[in-house]
């Protein structure tokens, strides 16, 4: 979120001090993400925490709250049982809870990890790619040791589709009297309407293929991009486990199917301890779903949720430069994966042409 939640820092401090038994010196808003409000917490004893605040009146943040009961116990268990320790995990309240609620919002405190994220480190070096692949293999390997009741299981969900179609219809009805930001959003998105609808049809077809097949499932982080990775003296740390799910490994591979795929896959297989068969249709499904789901979310923000112009500007920037401009790369990258695997004598599985 680009604009902080409307509550006095002093009120937050009193509540957190009481619930966690800490003495907070300062609370600093961090303009990042859109599934919750982010803050840095500094305490009088030098201890630091990262805080997420979920607004009960924001439908996207309410959906994020629904996942807390899964990934908070999961990450706590991973850390406490030393299955995978380079991660963010929740701090317990004095009552042993992983979250606390005040008025119309819910707060979670996490351990604070020193270092810079890799959000600005693209393109990744060979060293970084191999480090990510090694950690990813470690995460996937611990699947048998995780209590699966703490995990959601992949259903290849595309429940965002009606919202996206609703937004496209709303853009068509925008009038000259509407805000300049809504008019600009219409100008940027509506010329792509037929392409968007065609991609939705493709995602539905790919989902049908995915549901009809039996697949090996592993613990997936679900959102491994540079902003969710911090390079530390102890190695890479994985942040933001909101999207953690039991799913095919392709879900975690889609961020690395560009020119760097050879390096990434070789390191991943080495640390996994076995060769991997890649399902090309799953790469397509996850890639297109990722961008269309984001598009639906940002359009919903601009058309129905946002109250601040700064947030609207950010969301339109994301639509134009981190969504629509990336669709044309997907097929070429998937075909490149296929070609590279064939050159290495490996098999890439696909069930049909998109």
C-alpha cells in the first residue's frame, strides 16, 4: 500500500505493547505490497520487527486474512522444527496467538531480517540464481515433514475471472465526468479488451487440462520474486508466505523461465537430487493466471477500493509496466524452456497447444 492506514501511531503502540509485552520506540510505515499495510517496528531495547496490518473493510485484505490461519502456523512450525529457518515467521503474543485484532483491523508481527531485498537486482547473477534454486529445492524437499492440515491444496483457482470481466464492463461505461485516473485507466486497458478475454479463455482451457491430470504436489512458496528475497550473511531469506500452498513445483518455477532457466534448473535438480519433468501447460497456466489475477486486483483497486490518488497512480503503473507489457514474453519463454530441455535430452510435458 502506498498510503498508510488511518490510525494514530500512538494507538497502535499502546495496543502492541500490551499484546506483545514490548516497549515500542517508533513505528515506520513502509509503502510496499497491496495485500496489507506494512510497518517497521523499533523497540527501546533495540529489537526490531516487521508488522502487517489488515483492514477488515478492504475485501482484498480480508482475503489475505483468511490465509493467516494457514501460513502463520506453517512458517512457525518450519522455523521451530528447523525444517527451513531462513524465512519470516510470526511472533507470538503474550497469550500465544499469532495475530491480534483491534477495532476494524488485524495485526501480525514478524521477525525482522536485516538486508536489502533483491527487488532491484534484476537481471539476477548466476550466483543469485543458484542460491534461489538451492533454497527452493530445500523447501520442496521438506514436503513430507509438513503437517498438511496447515496447507491449502492447489485447486487451480481462477475465481478472479468474474471480477476481471466486471471491471472491463465498468471501464466501458466510464464517462467524461469521471476522474481523470479512471479515464486514463480506460484508455490504457480497453484497447486490450479482446486480448484479455482471449487470455481468460486460454486460462480456463489450461485449468481444465490441469484439473484432469494427477500431479506430484510439493510445498510451494508461491510468490518467489526479488521483493520477497533478502540476501543476508546466512544466505537468502524468503519473505511473505501468504501464497504458500501444496502445488505442482511449476508454480515456483515460473519466475525463472527466461534466459536464466538452464542455470536455475541445473542448480535446482542438483540440490533436489533428481531430474525434473516440466509441464509446459502448467508454466503457461501459472504465468497467464498470475498476470490476469494481478490485473483484476489492480483494476478493482482503481475502480472500487482506492481512496487515495497516490495509490491509483501506483496501481495503473503496475498494470501498464508490470502486467500488460509482459504477456507477449510468456509463449517465447515457454518454447525456450521446451527447446533447452530437449537439447539436454530431458522431457517437457504438454497436453496440447494453447
